[in-house]
C-alpha cells in the first residue's frame, strides 16, 4: 500500500515539476525581465533610462558589425 501511495505521489509531482521547469520558467523569466526593465525605465525616466539604454545598444551593434568585418 505504501508503494502505491508513493507511486501516486510521483505520478502527480513529476508532471507538475516538468511543466514548471520547462514551460513556466522561461515564460516567467521573460515576463520578469521585460517588466523589470520597464519598471527601471519608469523610475529613471526618459533621459537617464531609455536614452542611455538605446545609446548603449547602438554602440554594441556597431562593435559587433566591426568585429564581423575584421
């Protein structure tokens, strides 16, 4: 009886663990990343947050293009 109970526990636990690990974790990470960035931009404002971020992304793209050319 104890073996059946333990097997039933794993039969319920493992699918939920797999679903959370492989489906929910990437979705939550994406939502939290963009939400955190958005919240940071709201706190910092346009001049100190958004402009600086866009400038650094443009500089990064230029460096990557230069790296590919050379």
